[in-house]
């Protein structure tokens, strides 16, 4: 059943007239009411949701895909990033905005990107892929005073808009899945490559393990590089030392997990019979390996759509609204890589 204006009014606690004024960007409602109505309309997937900025303004949104070191933003994650762009594109199509996509590799000096932003007054706002951006990088973009929303990263203490996955919630789902399957000796395969979401997942691992009351054994915290081949080589070197092995490993993402599973199998370990592995991202390759990988499916399109909606809200107000820091939950995808120890 399609969402109606009355549905939105009931949920937002306003009149249908107020909803009509808000979604058509007409005067007569406060900024707070307009913002609340638009958010409810988005949540209810109201299809006729149209321009959130003045109809006589040409809205051009530019998505910047920026690779700083290439360990995460590479061909293995194109599917992931494309899903963000699909979500953004869908919202742009509904709103009547134009979407431009630009990609920069690690050879492009950041100052060149900033210069282009400052010399492009025709751009309404920017959605910036923050996966490989440092805190300093983000502050540099914020200093341009342009309408910007950062996607796929999250910093609590910077006054800017972020839309990211809820890493803590997702790690909790994975750890409790391990526990429900009888695992209590749970290790972490992390990466020190600079990617904010890696840091947040590592932090979440410690937090969830402590909150649940499980022992954290630092000998079971393994640091590897984030590419498939490097993770494979690093983990194989670790296994060559005949270390203590947990019953389950949480790997910080799918690519790392797949490299480590290959190393385990070559060293004679069976997954999941001898050791279970679960990861994060639900890349297409996660169903192409044996065993198929239990992982977290990130709500990629929803993240893209939400980031776009927040950007248009910023662009549609004379005074910039307070920063929004939005976390969107993911879904646990249970496949074959975790053994149920509770079953004989």
C-alpha cells in the first residue's frame, strides 16, 4: 500500500496541510516541522517526495569517490560503493536533482580536489566517500564551508554531517551469533590500515566482548593488511608459528576473511569444522567461496539515500542546520562458515 500524506501527518503529529507545505518547500511551517516531515516521508518511502529546495534552483549534487591509499577503495569494493551511488541516484531522480560522480586516486593531491570544490559554485552540495579519509582530511573539506555530507565514515567530535553503518550494532549481532552457536573463545582479525570503519569495528569488538562478559585474549587479536593477498600472507605467517587458536574469528571485513580462510585451509584447518569465521560487508564473493561466508549485510542503498536527503535539507535552508550523525543498521546473513557447537 502506497504511503499517503495522511500517513505522514499521523506519524509526524502534524496536519495534512503542514505536510503538503513541507514536502513542497512552501512557507507556512517552521524549519523543525519541515525537517521532521521530510524525515518521516523518507522513512515511509513516500514516492511523490519532490524537491526539498526551491523549485527555481538547479540542484547539482556531486559524489566524490576518493582513494587515499587504495587498501579499501579498490576493485574488490566497487560493488559496495556502486550500491551507495545507486541509492543516491534513486533519490536524485525522485527529487529532480542532477548527480555527478567524480573519482580520485591516491596520486591526486587533496589540495587539487579542494581547489576544484572552491571553483565550482554551480554545485549545490557534495556527498564525499570518507572511507579512507583521515580526520585531517575531513577537517580540510569542512573548512570549505560547502554543503557536505560524508558517507561511510563517522567522527563524533567533528561538526559535520555523517551517514555510516552502525558498526557496534553489527558487531554485537555477530558476537551474539557466535555465542548462540556455543562459542566463547572468540578472536579478532583486524587491520591497522587507516579506515575509520575498521577502527570502529575493532572498538566495538572490545566493547561487546566486555559488555557480554567474555574474556578478551590479546593473543587472539591478529593484525593483517586489508587486501586479499596481504591478509592471506600475514595470516599464513601467523599460523606458521603454531599459535593458540580460538573456536571462532571475527574478521573486520569480507576480503580479509577470505584471505585468512584460504590460509587456514592451506595449513590443514577446516572451516567451520575446526574454526569458524564471520565477517562484514556481504560482498558478492562471500557466496562464491567454500564455505559460504557468514557476514553483515550493510544497508548500502539506504545509507546513500539518507545522505542525499540530509544534503538537500542543508541546501534548502538559509542557515545550516545542526550537524547530523546518522548510523544505519545492517543485517546478519547466516551461511556456512560458523559451526554450531551446541549440536552433537
